[in-house]
């Protein structure tokens, strides 16, 4: 009998524990996860807005409307995007499910501030209560120039404020018209160019020579002789079963780290990688956040780290120059170069600045947040010098600005399915960085991303100076 009582008590307490665990989990869903679930693109309820509520607007950093709900004569609302394609991958769409800020800000835009008061006013005015507006960090002057310059070239542009992680512009092409997504859905989803894919956050590319920033960082940390390390570049070097070539087999002669960065000498960085070792280089890659969770509001694809600690020498040297199996997104590259500009601190990127109630009051202001330590201040200063040399007298001259010191790195990434991709990452002014940029152009001619980045930087510097 006693054994039976003990068994009953155990079952009771087990059931009680399960009940309280379930209660706690339900509480977490309601109190903590409701906004994330509401904005998740896989939530089928995103296909339908709540009847009787006018969805809030999406605004740029100056209050310009990027998306709004227009009343229909027979009731209901039609979502309108005044800037159409120019902000398509930022606002996303809302007719066939929701993406972009339409998904990320869904909870806020369908939440009604002072609902009772709004409904009482609505009885007299014949209007529905209006959801909150979502104000973005996007500067449309920078967004416009990035979109105009990108034109019909496949690729992406991301402009970021290094000290905060604010996204000032985010462009990707191919794009789409969010006003007509429903009508063009079958065509858009069947298009081999994937116009609905936001290449800025979801596109993955080999980083090419922009990755040499991480290799240089690994040199500083794991090669005590890095300041004195030199090689004589003949245009190609053989490793295990891999021959590394410099661009067009150009022989750079005797080079140190500063020279190699400026001239983008593949042989130098590949040779240095053999001294760093796969274990140490992969350790630096992990610490630099390549596979970290960024916590960004829009849908993004994590970069892929194609190097492990037991990699072959061929895999190691390929990775050290940005080839091999490592793939990165333009968003990550903007974060990486921003970290160098920000004394080694990588900030969490964000595109939603705050929520604005219909009465003009502001809530849920995003507070800049440190994501990780990319490198030390001393290492960032060394990289400053190297990357300034790239723009001043190296491969990045097309990004130079009159009266402003620019730091950056060019990259050409081999593409197994077509022509090479062109990269540029950079920031300015070097003395007090206000803007950082990452540009990738698919299947482009050598160096095509660099002049584009220079022109976007020029406008971004003007805008941040005016608004700063």
C-alpha cells in the first residue's frame, strides 16, 4: 500500500511539474515571443490583416511615407508603396504573405494605441482605428543613389553607421514592384533571377580579397613576426595540390603586409596562411562573427564558414584569399568593415528606429547594442593604415573622395557558374568614420564595385554631415 501511495505522489508531482512547465511556456509565448511570432514570415496569419484596423505606415528616417494603407470604396484597405521598387527589399510586400519590414513590424503596425479613444473618435468620423507607424533608419537620398547606380546590375549595396549599426541604405537587384506582387506572383516566383530574394541580407557570395582583412587580423594575432614578414611575389605560388595566382599573374616583387593589402597580393596572404594555420584562422573567423546570429529584423541568411581546424593546405590558402567554401552576405561584410571603423567593436545591425503612435508620440526606440569584439583598438588602427593605403595608392583608388580620407578593400571573387563577382568594402572619414559600405556586383568586370561605392560614399558623407 505504501509503495502505491509513493507511486501516486510521484505521478502527481510529475503531472504538476509538466503543468507548470506548460504554463510557463505558454506565458513565454504570450509575453515574450508574441512579437517575433507575429512577424515571422512563416506565420500564415500574416496573409490577413485584422479587419476594422487601418494598418500603420512605414516611414523613412525623415518621416517620408514608404508604405501606407489606402481606404477602398467597398471597405477594407489597399497597401500602397509610393517609392515602389526603390525600397522594395526594405519594405517587402504584404499582399501574398508578408516580408521585409511589413513582416518585421507587423505587430507594431497592427497594434492600436489608445484603442478605446480611437474607436470613439471613429464613431463620429467614420474611420477605423489606425495602427502604429514604424520609422526606419533608411535615408532615402542614400537609398536613391545606391538604387540608381546599381541599376540593372545584379548585386547589393549596404550602407551602415559604424558606431551604432544603423542601416542607412539597403539596395538589391533584381527587385520587384511591391504594389503589384499579387498580380505578378506566378511570374516573380518562376523567375530564375529570384527578384524576391533580398541579396543584401539573403545572398551569399565568396568574399574574394575583402576576406584578406580577416587574414591580416589573424597574422597580427598568430604571427609574432608579422611586421617583418615579407615574400617575393612572382605572380604565382604552389601549395600542396593548389597553385595560387595573383590577378593576371602580376608579379608584385618583395612585399610586406601593407604592400600586399594595397596591391591585393594573393601569394603573400596564402603564404602567410601556412604560418597562421587552419586552426588559428578558423578560430579568428568564428570570433569575427561569420556564423553568428546577428539578430537583424529582416530575414537574413547566415554566412557560411568553409574552413575547419583540420583543413588541408589547399583549403587553407584558398580560404585566406576569400575563395574556397566560405560564403558571406553583403550585410555581414558591412558589419565587418564597420567593426574595423568602430575601433574593433561590431554593432548589432538594425533598420527599425522606433515606433510612432498616431498622436505623434514615440515608443520602442532601438538602442544601439554591441554584438561582439571583432579586434582590439590597436589592431583596428593597424587595419586603418593598411586599408587607407588600398584607396590612396592601391587597388581601391576609384573610391577616393576629395578632402576626405577613405579606407577600403577591393575584392574579385571567382564564380564557378559565370564571371567573377566584384566587391568593395570601406568607410570614411578614417579619422572619425560616419559611414561604412559594402557593395557586391555579380558577374561584373574587375573593380566595378569600387567606383559605385565611391559615388554612394560621397552622397552618404554629405547626408551624414548635414544630419550630424
